[in-house]
C-alpha cells in the first residue's frame, strides 16, 4: 500500500508542477492581451484545455489517493491493535 501511495504522491507532484507552468503561461497570455499585444489564440486555448485536463487528472488521482490512504490508515490501526494485544499478553 505504501508504494502505491508513494506512486500517487509522485504523480500528484508532477501534475502540480505542470499545472503551475500552464497557469503561468495562461496568465502571460492574459497579461499580453490586456496590454494590447497580439496573442496566438489557438495556443492560448490549447493551454487552457491542457490545464483543465490536468486539473481533472489531478483531482482523479487525489480522490484515489484519499481512498487508498483511508484504507492504509485502517489497516495500520488494525495491525497496531494486534501488536498492542500481543504485547499486553506478555
């Protein structure tokens, strides 16, 4: 379980970095447009589309991680309870 959680956490980190980069690109497009500079609208729209897809992927992995982590905590508590019962018997 721990390795699965670590893989998900790594993926979430990669998604966070990529989404931050895309968000900066989008803000740059908006800034340039507000100053009256020409922007490539297809590149702007593609950046927004990629950002939105990435947010959906991030949210999906985050939900899976939360479910897996809840199961991990439950299993950890169960094992610790078994250890405590064993130690009380000695």
